[in-house]
C-alpha cells in the first residue's frame, strides 16, 4: 500500500511540474528557458527509469561505479547481522559469498569456523574450512589468525562428535 501511495504522489508531482512548465512557457523567452528544467523534473518523476543514465554518468565521473569483473567491497555486516539474529544458515551463505569474492581475506574464514563450531558441526567441517583458508592465505599474520580461530572454534564446540575432545588441536 505504501508503494502505491509513493507511486501516486510521484505521478501527481510529475503532472504538476508539467503543468507549471506549460504555464511558464506561455509568457516569453525567459519562460521557455525556465520551463525546460520543469519539464525535465516532471519527466523524471513520471518515468524514474530515465534516471539510470544520469546516475550512471555521475558514478562514472566520481569514480564510484564498479566496472565489470570488479569485486564488491569487503563487507561482513550482513553476515554478522544474520549471526546476531540467529539466522545461521543465511550467515554461512553470506560468508561463503564474501570468501568467493575475497579469497585472501581471513576474517570470513575465521568467523565461519567459529559459527560452524557454534552450530555443532563436525570437526571435519571446521578443518575443511581451515584447509581452504590456509591454501588461500599468503601472509603469516593471516595464517596465524586462521589457526587461532580454529583453536577458538574447537574450544567453543558445544558437544564433541565421535569421541574427539573439544580441546584437542
């Protein structure tokens, strides 16, 4: 219902701008020049798809438009939001998406191992994420962070599976 009202107001606003442009353009040369921006605003309100080329041009001029094949920025906020709201499957999917785009960043691997441990996943699953992370990490600091996260994950597992102890590294 809100979308309907927003669309209705947008259409009414576009009509008002067209009416103003028509009224102003009847007077003289200045009125005709003044009516051009009013027509443009009315057209943008009536047909919002016309704004895409304009916003694309602004993004291109400002250098903020991602090009083809360019990676999105690293952002773990959505995955952390899912974890905070106990939407753990969605959090794992979001971490996987971040790892796909940024395979050399350690944080999503660390948080995935801890989340897997929290959900009671088998130790093999945690070790699988660790192995993938270690293959992709280049810096000693990142490799150390992965090992540290694995230790924390195994320590926080609620129930050891198949007789393995939670504290064994």
